[in-house]
């Protein structure tokens, strides 16, 4: 009985960690001409490998975000601002 109780407590503690998040990765990264890959792709791949849904988003360089983009960003669990994002977009 003690073993079952311990397992139930363990599963209850791990349950929040099993939630897959809907993540938007905001970045102005461009494809590296040498490797043909995005420099921050490893971070996106790491999150996706953990079961999260990761969507890349490159905002316009200036002006207000379109209403559809604001709605999309507000509907996600997490918005990650990549280190290369230009401040003019904000």
C-alpha cells in the first residue's frame, strides 16, 4: 500500500512537467550561408524534442503588428524572444 501511495505522489508531481506547451519563437535570424541552417535552430529543436509545439515568427521590422499576429501571440503558452530580434519590431 505504501508503494502505491508513493507512486501516486510521484505521478502527481510529474504531471505538470508532462504538459506540452504551444511556443512561439520570435527571431530575425537568417539562414547561415555556410551551413544552410538557422543559428538558433538547436534551441527550437530542443523544445520540439521535449514534445512542445514550436512556431517560428519573424515580426515586421517597424510599425504595429497585424491584429491576427497579436491574437496568435496572445493565444500561446510561451513567447520566446530570440537573442537576435531587432528592437525596431517592438
